C-alpha cells in the first residue's frame, strides 16, 4: 500500500487524485488528522486512517502495512521537527519500505529562516533513520501569489522587497504529480530532487504581466521588508503572516527560490506550466 499524510490538505488531495489513476483505491491510505474531512476519499474506496502528528500512536497504526509513505511536511511552523521525528519513528516501527518527504528548495543552503532550518533538520533525521528515502525539495507554489495579485489590483501597485530575485514557482498539481510518480515508480530511492518551475519570474515581471493582461499600469515598488509588512497589513493580511512573508524576502532577493536544473519537468516528462497562465486564471476569476 501507498500512504499519503495530510491527505485532506491542498497538496495531499492532489497526490491522492493522481494515485487513483495509477493504483486501485484499496491500495491507497489517506492518513489524516480528522477522518471526517476525508469522507469523500472513503467513498472513492481509499482507506482513511487517523494520523495526528502530535499523537505518535495514531501514526503507528495508520502506517501498518504501508510499503511507501509520503510524509507531507506539517503546516505548524515552529514545531515541525519534533512532529516529523515522531512520524519518521512511526514509519520505522511500521516497517515502511520507502519514505518520501516534501522539503523546501535548496534546503541545505536556503536562507528562508525557520522554514529552511526545520526542513534541514528533518532531512537529516530522514537520512539517518535507516529507511530508504526520497526527498522532494519543492519550490514555491504559483498559488502563493494569488493574494498578492489581488492586492495589486486593489491597490494599483505590487509591493515587495524581493528586489530582482528570480522565483521558479510551479503549480501545486505538478508537485503532486511528481510525488505520485515517485511513489509508484522505481529508481527514486536515495535521491534528493530540487523541484521548481521551468520559467522563473521576478516581482517586476509579475507586475508587468498583470499590467499587460489588465491594460492598467500596475508598477512594482521595491521597499524595505518592514515597509512591505506594513503594506501587507493594509491589504488585509494578518499581522503575523505579513511579518513572516516580509522576513523571507531577503532570501528571495538573493536567489533562494531560483532553480534552473529542470528536474521537475524532467520527472513530469513535459515542460512545467507557465506562471503566466496562473495570473490569467486569477484575473478571469475576478471578472
């Protein structure tokens, strides 16, 4: 069996959808904190099991009989390392054959603060666990920029402090498809993949594309991180989120979200979808 943790999340659901095109539903385990939120998966024949990162005994039970496990990183920044450690220990106890972990782009060198540090530490736990493993270092999702695109439309400008840093973002479904391939194909054990979109963009290029598609001049204004945080709050972002987003801009400006090895498209067997398509989708939704 193949198991996906956080299977009711935005990435997890997409991975399960792809797995359903490759495997029988009864070969798939959806490990979730709240099984009631996975009733639709159960109706499709997927085995739904409770697995809470904070309750190791639930993970030990959920992973029984699982040959390949996708450990999708916890959303709880600040507590991830211990949560992931418990999940990895549970996988060992259950005799999982292959552990696939979703990390972050350039986790070993990234300056994305606590995000990178937690992934770095988790990767070391994975590697030293004795389990066969594959690490998927996912870049940014283009979907992360939806609220910023909407804010730019409302305010008449796009603001940030990423300078000319290039961002190799890709669609969430593309990362999910690769995860499903790694879980169902051979030859990935021991690999660490740097996954990112083929076509990178800067914030200025994002603003230019919004301008081009709307016919309105939407400039990009680069500011200090603290000013960017204030702009985000004015746009309706919660203060903690605004501070967090501003805190990682320096790393983005230094190129920590840029990757041109094209490993994602190589694994997909096709070019990744252009970020410009996402901008168009967001604008169409607002019409």
